[in-house]
C-alpha cells in the first residue's frame, strides 16, 4: 500500500512508527538524525515560567523514559521475529535469549522496529546518525550492524559535554554521549 499523501514541511506529533509506515515512502529520505529516549528510567517534564520569568508550579510530563516488558513489547518482539528481514528476526531473538524480558529488551525491541523502518525510508545515498548513551550504545550498534550491515558502519562519534548534569554512574560522572553513524550504501 503506498503511503498517504503529505504536504511539504509537514510536522508529525506522536509515535514515529505508524507515521513511518503510513506516510513515508521507501528510499525517500536523505538524512536521519535520531535522538530517541535513552532508557534512562526517568520522567521528563516541561516546566513553565510565569510572566515575571519565575518558575511556575504548572508543568506537564513530556515523556516517560522507562520501558517495561508489556504485552505491546511482546507483540512488537513477535512481529520482529516473524515479519522483519530474517537476519533482524534472528538477532532480536538471540538478544532476547541473552538479555531476557526486561526493561533493556523492551527498549531494544522498540528501537529495532523503528530502525527497520528508518532503513526502509532512507535513500541509497542516505545516512543515519543515532544519538544514544553508554547504557545501550553497544546493543544498538549490534541492532544497526544487523539492519544496515557491519560494513555500513562509518564511525562512532563521542560527544563530550562540558556540563555533566550531575549524572553519576557508579561513582563516575557520565559526561559523554555516542552518535553511531551509518550509511545505506
């Protein structure tokens, strides 16, 4: 089924998976920069300021970055194993065998489903940059190597922040993120 027609400069709001499947044609995108949730197990809020510039008590939850192995995760996992390209299904199934049904696997299943679709919409000359953090970058590289092919990995770019936001992991300050750079051909 061809994608539904969209107008130029259309902004979509919401889950990108159905949008990719319903609106974006095969091999139609030149560049993808993906800055997804990082599986940080945190809730992020939008804070408002009042007219004087002081923080207001009003705030809304922007998104919850905690993933859980739910019925939806199980369904997405099963769809990847049966409907995705064979090597992707085998890789997801193998990861499940090692990682198990937990938060990380729920996150990886969510990401794998989207990365398969992003690969589909990327032009043959296109490239993808995936922004992630050290908690999942090694798993995401395996997912991307499977979808794109390990020979399509171009580079790992380490972004070191000047402000660590007081993010400590086992006594160390975490002050960097990773960008995984892949080309389609």
